[in-house]
């Protein structure tokens, strides 16, 4: 869960903002800088470096914990972003027949 105390966020937010800008500004390739998919490799690289840098030595328990955190990040993103988006699209476009009767 990404909900750490405010004082912990303050310590990290400047670095995160710098990282976001570095990801967005690093468009030296021929890719369209306005195409979100061009950022995904950079995001993956940053997450991988952060996780590996903090994890230190490798062990099964650390691998299990990290993969659990990555899964939690995915689930929280889906819950907070994708579900809301999907619900808006259902209202906008209508639900499919098979799901209309599920309550």
C-alpha cells in the first residue's frame, strides 16, 4: 500500500518528481515523446534499479517479498485507476448483456 506517513513522503517526493521529469525529458530517441508507451521501458528500468538497489543481497524470501509488493502495486493501481475508468466507460457505452444481470 503506498500510503506512508506524510513526513516520509516529504523526504521522497523531490527525488520522485526529479525522476518523473527525467523519464519525460529523456526523449533523445526518434520516438514520439507524447506517446506514453515510449516511457514504459524507462519506468521499468527505474523500478528495477530501485528494487535491486534497496534489496541488496538476493534471497528467496526477498524475491518473494518484492514480487508481493509489485503485485500489490499492480492491484492498487487497478483498484484506484482502472476500475474507475472501466466504470465510467460502462456508463458511457453500456454494459455487456452477460454482466447486466450480475449484482
